[in-house]
C-alpha cells in the first residue's frame, strides 16, 4: 500500500436495489472483511431501503417520536447501528450510498473523510444546478436552512470505511416527522425533487454521485455496470 496512488485504483459500483436494512448491514460487513483482505477493490453500494429509522452511536432515544408499536403500524423498522451520529430515517426515494473504501495510505483522517463526503454531495447537487452548503455546526449538506443529505460513517480497523450518506432524491419527507433528524430540532428537511419542482429519482441522482465520488477521491477508473443504463 505504501506506494499506491488513488489514481491506480478502480472503484467498483454496485446497485443491489431496495434492500432491507439488516441485509445491508450484513452486505457491508462482508465487503469490509473482503476489502481488508484485498479480495475486492474499493466498492460503492448505491441502494434504497424500505422505511426504517436508525440510531447511531450518539443517538438519543427520545429523538424517535413514535413508540415501537406506532412505528410498526406505519411499516417503519427500527435499528441500532454501528455508524456515528444520532437518529435518521431511510426510505424509498432516498439514494443511500455505502462506500467501502480503504483509506490507507494517505486519507487516514476522519475529519478529511467526512469533508470529502460532503464535497461529493455538493458536487452531486451542483450537477442539478442546486447550490448546497456545509454547516459548521452539523455534518451533512444543506440548501438554505433545509437538510438534503445526511452523513453517518464507520471506520473499522485497517481504515476500512462503511455506512456513508443518504441523499433525499424523491423521498416522502413526511416520514421525517417521526424523528428529530440527526438530533437537530426545528430544522427542516428537503429533497432534490422538492428543490427542482419535479420528480428526481434515486436512479437519476446515482450517476452524479458516482462521478463526484470518483473525482473527489481521484480514482483512475470506475467499474460501473449501471453507467450504460443511466443515459
């Protein structure tokens, strides 16, 4: 790894479709171990989840505003997870990105990694002529005062990443009313579709995410089986 350049690497992009949250955790765990052993290249999973609320390592239970029976009645799952951050929601219409990357040798910096993911999201929004911004007080990406993308990561031993970010493409934003998103009370959420006044699906935003991540991290090539279908 000592002499490896990111320009020498290939990013493998995979589209598993709509995946139950527990299955996605297993998928990531397997890829992390295989990446650690050098059996697979850096891999980007792009998928959607059924309705689910996830609690990160710093989550407050009272940021979930409905009881478990009430959540179940609405078809919303609830999971404690190994990522950082507070409470968030995933669901149909939201593009969820899980980068499984080896940050060695020269990106072993959690702050740099978070800022890089924010840069990926800002470039993605820019591809749709949307001007996003960072917020120095909160991780994620915003348009004006509304949050359009959440970030929650995990970096395991060997500097292999998992979890990642969720971009509200065409999300039913009413489901965010069941939580205090990322513990930020009183701050609204938005979506690419709402900002543009038209439907923008996860499939439509995915190519921009791939392009942006490839640029920000400097990959030499991208193995993207979905590229031929994104035109």
